[in-house]
C-alpha cells in the first residue's frame, strides 16, 4: 500500500497517463495560487455592481428624458398661448368667473365680454397667468396639458321652471 491512489488507478487501468498528469497539474495550480477562487468571486461581485450601476444610470437617464419632454411641452404650450392670446392690455371691464373654489377676475373689452358670454372665447390658466383665447383652441390646449385650467362659459339653455324666463337680462348689466 505504499503507492498512491493515482498509481493504483493507473495499474488497474481505470485512468490513463495523460489524465493523471492533468490532475496533478491542477492540484499544483491550486497549491501555488490559493486565491484563484476568491478572484472569481470578486470578479463576479464587481460585475454585479457594474450591472446595478448601469441599470441605475439607465433609470436616471429615463427620468431625465421625461423631465425634458415635460419641459418642452410646457414651453410649447406657453408659446402657443402667447401667440393666440386675445388679452387686451387696455381693457377696463372686469369679467368674473369661477376658478376652483374662488371667483377670479380678468379685464376684457366689451366685444370680448360678449364673446365670453356666448361661449366663443375661453379663459386658460397657465403659469400663474390667465390667457383669453378662442374657444375652438381649448381642445388643443387640453391635448398639450390635460391638467391646465380652461374656463368656457356655456350659454344658458334656460330653466323650464324659471318664473323669470320671459324677461331678458340687459347686456350692460354687471354683477
């Protein structure tokens, strides 16, 4: 029993000489470099960290693109409203309307007041400003920014039970 297991396997014919030498070579490599397996685990850990960093970077880039797209839509809406606004800087007639839970006021001229009352003009609140635009443009404004406040006066159809329905309200009446 003085011979090694390797020699015994060779004598029995279960292993050939080249496979035995290969096994010896692997044993010597492991003895010479015991940290080889540790390097593999470190390399795996580094690869995992890099993959996580790349995923995080992709997510940040996606969020950045979303913010840029929102800013571009906001700028486009601002340009659209400024191009199509009908606000008259010299208007002196106040027009009251409801925005949320409060009554707001915009100054218009007589022609604009009639247009608002008939539903031909609309008021859009964007960027802390009220813009007076044509009512036909409100759909485009809502497409650009669904959360934007838009006020369009609906012409009264009249209440059937209203006892004052036959009396006309004068156009120059202010409230």
